[in-house]
C-alpha cells in the first residue's frame, strides 16, 4: 500500500512511522488513521521488526482530530458509521509502540500518543485536551487514559480548561517517560526501540501484555496473570539462553523462541 498521510521506514529492526500532514499540523482524519492502522498492522506481522516508533513533525505530533473534516458531521451518521471506532487500532498492536512527541500533541493527538506504550517527549512538546473549547469533549480515550496517567485532579483540570502542559509538567505528572532535546528526539526513540528489538520478541510481547493487564484487572488478578506468564517463560529457548549467557558472561543470542 502506498501512503499519502504518513511516511513509513525501517531502521534495522525498528519500524518508524511519521505522521505527515504538515499543512494541518498532522490533524488526524479518516485517511490518515486508515493508513496508520495498515502500517502498524504490517509492522506487527513482520518478523524482522521488533519495535515501532510513531512520531510527527518538529512543530506537531498531531494537533488533534481534523476539525474541518468533522465540523459538519451529524449525530446519526457518526453513530451509524461508529465514528472513531477504529482510531484506537494502535492499542491492538502486540509489539511495543513508542510515541516520540515534539510540538503539539492536542486532543486526538494527545490521545493517540497515550495509546502507545510509552511516550518520549522533546523539550518542545505540549500536551492538552482542548476539545472543550470546540464545544465537545475528548472522544478517543482522553478522559480515561489521561486520568490514569496523571490522576483525577490534573486530568480534570486539563479537560475542563483545555490548557496545555509543557514537557516538564508532563514528565513530572507521569505522562511521559523522559524528555530529550528536540533535535535528538527521533534518533533517541529509534535507539530505545532498537534496544527493545534486541531482546526476545515473545518475552517483550508478554511483558507488554502484562503491564497493560494492570489497567484492566484488580491487583491480585494482575499479579496472578504476571506469575503465570513468568512461569510460562521457562518453556522458551530464550529463557535458557538469557540465563546461560549471564552465567557464561557473554551476550545472549535470542532466537525468538
Ligand atoms: N484540525 C484541522 N486543521 C488544523 C488543526 C486541527 N485539529 N489544527 C491545526 N490545523 C490547521 C490550521 O487550521 C491551520 O490551517 P490554515 O493555515 O489552512 O488555516 C494550520 O493547521 C496551522 O495551524 P495554526 O495556524 O492554527 O497554527 P498555530 O501555530 O497558530 O496554532 C495550534 C497551533 C495551537 C495547535 C492551533 O492550530 C490549534 O489550536 N489547533 C486545534 C487544536 C485542537 O483543538 N485540537 C482538538 C481537536 S478535536 C479532537 O481532537 C477530538 C478527538 C477525537 C478523537 C481522535 C482520536 C485519535
């Protein structure tokens, strides 16, 4: 498939997807989301790819859903077509997806970043859920995921006032894993992804699955789920190799088995 709204590249074992609608600060429309879903699913199935990075431009990761494209939508049509239903396809990707965010990550852009497994922010990054200013509210997980990341008080304030927070506030409140210089963002995210891609793929995927499980179940169920997965890892060749390599003081050669 050829893409018009995203750029898709591979860097070693890393799949890199760059949102590319510069004329609209990467505002998200149906075509872009369809292309993104296709690209992510292709990388997810590709055995040579171990981790994915999703990024935007220096000015904007994404300034939200495309306001011009949805301004005239009618309720019945949005209901019948289940508008936004496939916008969270990124959460169904089984390999890790890192959001590398510079500039604006607003509305659907902030929601898209939060659907990824973790966020690395450039010092220029600005996050917010400004939908309230448009007479709507977040529609792709903003009220839910932001609350889990930063807690009720800050999520409520951000959603009710529409104010933006800068990278430092986002890091302080737990939304982003760390901040890097804007000029180093993509390189840093790709290097981080490359490091993850060197580990055993099934173990990486199970680790992601287990962390994500913590959002869905009680602590005791989550711990039980984790323990069962941990036990199952002793059925893998990579567990044998990883521990043997440690004892023999050498680098492990994982086989993804
Ligand atoms: N939709 C459409 N076009 C946009 C958007 C957008 N969200 N954001 C910016 N643009 C366009 C502008 O209209 C402008 O185009 P033109 O030159 O043709 O007028 C161009 O991008 C550049 O923008 P600005 O001139 O406004 O640039 P500034 O640097 O002055 O301002 C801002 C940057 C502050 C980011 C400003 O553009 C802005 O406030 N944008 C809107 C932000 C917003 O309200 N986002 C929320 C949208 S609603 C939403 O996301 C609902 C979520 C639904 C679920 C999504 C699931 C993933």
